[in-house]
C-alpha cells in the first residue's frame, strides 16, 4: 500500500471539501477554501445552502481529520498547496504568497537579532498569512503577539483560517495599511512589500515619501508606515524589489532611511527563485534608531546561492551567525 504524507493527506481533504462547497454555493475555489477551512476549525458544516447529501459527504471527510495529529508546518504546507492551486485561477501577481525560503531566512535572522522570549510582530501586508505563520512556526516556543493587516478581504480570510488551524493567536485588520493603523508600536515588522503605485494621492500626500508629482510608490509608503509603527530599536525585515534604490524616487527614500533607521543588512535572493531578473527581490534588514542603538561595524551584505545548493546555504547561515556575533555583542 502506498503511504501518503501528512501534508498530502490534509491537502486531499481540504481540496475535496473545497470543491464540493464551490460546486454547491457557486463561488470561486479560494472562497470555498476559506469556507472549508472555517468548517474544519469549527468542526461543523456552517453553510446553510449546502444540501443534506453534500453535508453528509463533507462531514464524512472532516471526520477523517484530527487536527492535533498534525504539526503546524504540515498544516501550513497543505493549505499553501491548496491556495497555490486556487491562485492559479484568479489572483494577481502582486498578491503572491511569500516563498518558504524567505520565511525561513527571516526567522533565522530574527532569532539571532531579537533575543527576547516575547515580542510583538506586525505584518502590514499579511496576504494569506504564509510568511507570518512560517516565521511564527520557526520561532516556536517564543511568545509572539502577532498582528496581520491586509486590504484584500479574501486573502485575509485565508490568513485567518491559516492562523486558526495552526492555533496562532493573530489579531487581524482588514484595511488599507496606508490609512491610519490603530496598532501600538511593535518590536518587529516583517513584510513582503506590495510593489507598485498607490492610487490614493490624497492619502499619500500625508507621507514624507510621497512623490512630488503623480502617484507615489506603495512600497515606499509601506516602508515609512512600518517604521512609524516600530518601537525605537525595533527591527524591520522587508522583501524588496532589487531596483528599490535605483528608481527616480530613490534619493528621497535614501534620505528618509538615513534619518530614521540603520541599515543592518541586505540579502539578495537567488535569481533562480524568480521568473525574470526584473522581478527578483532581496531582504532588507533595518533597525529603527533609538537610545542604545549602534550601527554595525559593517552591514551584512550577502548574495544568496541557489536554494538547491545545501552546502552553500549552510555557509551563508554560518556567515550570518558570525556577522551577528561580531556586530551585535
Ligand atoms: N506575505 C504574504 C503571504 O505570504 O501571503 C504575501 C504578501 S503579497 C506580496 C502583498 C500583499 O499586500 C497582498 O496580500 C495585497 O493584498 C496586500 N496589499 C497591497 N496593498 C495594500 C494596502 N494598501 N494595504 C494593505 N494591504 C495591501
């Protein structure tokens, strides 16, 4: 008999139940996925429009799942696979889930740089919650007060399902993160920045990084908003486009960063991770200025090798650890 992995087992049930719901309530696959995730969590079929026959089919499938039998990472990966399947149908490029390798790398850096057992963490573009829950899983057993914000109501519903099924107590806000955010300053921000123009010029004009003419860059405003919501001395980890410091608006961004933060590091992700050179990204590590914050002797500058080269990755991780020892005593 072929033995299937826990991730495949969960994937199959979540996928099959989402398909049943999609057919019955005529919605998109991703909407059906959010519904089935909620059913699994509540241990009930919550949709009133489901026929008795399909309700029984769903209940039989849900009965096969004992959530506490699975590791958080198995639940996250199963959901990630079903979400990827649904995204092939409909979601735009800017809404893509953050790759696992990025979440793991940020967790490694965060673990080295933030040594407190408990801290607060904000992701202002939380999307499906893949990045945020990857980081929370890798940082267990730390106590993390997490907050996720996203303007897209379907993606934030998927985030909510992700958090519930993995039992992460995350506080969610479904809003434009560039409008006023009613959250206290946090210790750490992580964000896979949405890249492009922000359409609301009136709101943008409230930001120091607003464009002098025309639309402002959303990713610049996100950086400013994130810094504003970080405590003095707190850290920020951004997934940024490689051309961030080369655009016509880069000079203003440079000046702003110089005044508010210390650039701790820049890690260029392997080009093989991206479809085109233009869409390639890096991880930018910042620390907000504060009373006892000192700049590193040297910023951490790394070109990451292809993820498949295990030995090179190990070398890079130990290079990161040496840099932390040297610069963050
Ligand atoms: N880290 C996420 C994940 O793992 O699923 C993916 C983030 S995706 C690259 C960028 C996200 O920014 C999208 O979910 C999009 O809906 C969100 N976004 C774009 N503009 C926004 C805004 N003004 N306010 C809040 N969220 C926004």
